[in-house]
């Protein structure tokens, strides 16, 4: 019983971490795009 509960918690945590990672990557890419646009406009 405990083993299965731990497995479910781990799966849930992994899923959550994967989603957070994806959101982080998207955020960084968006920031980079914004920065590039800003730099090009200033040139």
C-alpha cells in the first residue's frame, strides 16, 4: 500500500516538474525574443 502511494506521489511530482520546466523554457524563449526585438529596434 505505502509503496503504491509513494509511486503515485512520485508520478504526480514528476508531471508537475515537467510542466514547470516546460513553462520555464517557454518563458526564457519569450524573454529572449523580446530582448532581440528590443535590440533590433534600438540599432
